[in-house]
């Protein structure tokens, strides 16, 4: 069973540097272009799927519709980004300045929101459920948080290191799940893959963050 884990294109919340933004935040023009380019790249790789899931957040749904516009996308709220509650629309820099130790404790909940352990619990609940369904190739369009939860579960990386993985906007990571003799194993086939333009954009953003 193959899982294609797509992170949405660049969003308004990404551009604004917010903690998470909210479910109604949309893709930027650059984010729409990333989704279109990823769609073409996936087609070039002959990716074919028989089940599609998407977060209820608008940025994910916009991405999904550009990747596979004719697909029957199943909206699942368990794939949404972390609910950051009262601080969702705060600048991330402000939140980190006020709560410098927040991201060292996955049990700590955002004010009025959920913790990263709660995020992990709902994402893995979805993961266990869908692995029991009769399908071979599954595409998911979601967010960096849920994707990191799935990758950490597969690779045995504890939530004390969350987020251990930060896929680029408009990229796909691939997991293979194999069941033999009643025993299940999973492995990572590829991380944060996609068209060069999308990945180059992620590198530029990272360089800007590191600049003095």
C-alpha cells in the first residue's frame, strides 16, 4: 500500500509568518502555481491513485483540486493542521518570544487550542483506519504537522522531536506499507519530492530565515 503525502502550496498564512493561520486561509498566487507544477510533475511520474483524502482547510483543498480535479476527494478533519486556538493568527516570532519553551513540550496545548500530542492522536487514528481499507495507492493533501506525525510514526521518531520533518510547500513524501504473514512494516520511499521550482522556493525561504 502506497501513501502519497502532499503538503499544500504556499499559503497566505505562510507568507505572513503566522503560527498556523486558520482553516479559511487561502493559497497565494505562488502557492497556486506550486500546486499546478506539482500536478504536472506527478503526471510525469505516472502516479495513479485509487483513494484520495484531503484536510478540511481551504489551502489543502485548493491544492487538491489542482492536483487531481476529477478525483473523489474525501474530506477528513483529522488531517487538518494543529488547532492553534487563540494564537493561530499571531506572528510566529511573537509567539515564540512570549513562550520560548512551547515547542519543546508536545503535551502543551496552544491557548484555546490543541497540543501536538492531540494532533498526533487524531492523525494516527486516521492512519490506522485507512490502512484497513481495500485500496493500493492513497493520496493525501494536508499540512506539515500531520505529515510529520505520519513520517515520525513510520520511522520511529518520538513526538518529543516534533516536528522532525518539514516538507516543502507543494511537495510529496511517499510511504510504503507492507503486510506479510500478519505483520506490518512501513518505510519511507521519498521525502519532500517534486518539481525543482517548488523545492528551490523552500530553500530561498529557509535562507531568509537564517539571514542575520
